[in-house]
C-alpha cells in the first residue's frame, strides 16, 4: 500500500497526531526521522498529514513516524494486550496441550529504547509476569539474535505487527490497534508459556512415578500368583502317596 503523508510528529518531545495540532507551521512539530521542521497540511482535499518544511521528505518518513509513535504510545499507555500462546508437552506416556490466556498486563515500569547487552528493545516493560520486550514491526521484523537472547535470559518478547496499517487511521484507532488489539500481536518468546510447560512437565514426572510404583505392586502380586500356580501344578504332577491303611487300623 502506498503511504501518504506523515500522521505523527514530535512536539516538545512528545508524539502528536496531525488531528491534535494547528494547521501550517503553527503546529510547531518536527520530523521523528530527521528532526526537520514539519508543516501540518489540514486542507479539504487529501487526508490530513505533516510534510517537511522547505526540505525534501526524508527517506522512510512515514515508517519512522509510525514506529516512533507506536513505541511511545505503548510506553505512555502503561499496559499492553498479550495474545494467548500454546504448545504441546510430551513425557513418556503423557501428552498435554499447554496454553496461556489472552490478558492485558500493566507495566510497573517501562523504558523506550533502553540498551541491554548490545540490544535495544523498542519498549522494555517490567510487569508482575516478568520482563517483556516489545518490538514494533512496521518494515523490519525482529532479528533472530534478539529472540535467542530473550529466550536464554527468560525475557518475554512480543512483536506488534503494524506493517499493514491504514495510513489514514484516526489517532484513537491507531492507539487502540497498538495497545489493545490482540490479533496483530504475537510472541517470539513467551516466558509465561515456559513456566506453564515446566509446571506441566513436573506434574507428568510425578504422575509417571506414581504409575511406575503402582505397576511394580501389580507386578509383585502377579509374581506371587504365578509362583503359587507353579507350585500347585508341581504337586498335581507328583504321584500321590498311597494311604497307609495298615498303620491306620493298627492304631485303632
Ligand atoms: Zn524527516
């Protein structure tokens, strides 16, 4: 889809939508990509948007603006929708599907583009369910190295797919899409699921131990039954001793 103008600019360090500013240079906004001055075009013919003032549009201005806006919207909202995830746990004779539920989780604290071990998550949030790194996908998907790092460190990694977002979405609808929508989000690593799988595996190991114990008792009973049967068969096969009538009569 061809993207039209830039819907978000920066005003006094904050992300601001075209609908929230005055027209023209009075918008007092700057480009999230190149920091050039922006002019708000709010006429009647085309969708309202920002344009660069007196310079060419910078490369990828729309994508940069959407990416910048989205991560700041997530941070200022202070919560995010988490989609459900599922996986299958197998152990010996047991198999179970483990799931996590959809939920909206509040941040205890969060940071935009903080550095961590050579990686820069778009948003890093600390929650009651651990640390979540949140990546905004407009043109570039999260790199595999970051996914590996998160899975090794027990950090949940959530990606928000905004690659097909309509350019003329209202501010409210875009904010809702970024924060509240479940269907455009997916986990690249869900530590909640790791915890559930570990619990499930632990339960299965306990169940299997009980199974082995009950099986060994049954086996013991079976061994005894076989031994008695063998003994009886042996007795049946041996010649019967004749009854000693003489001894019996002499004695009476
Ligand atoms: Zn620019």
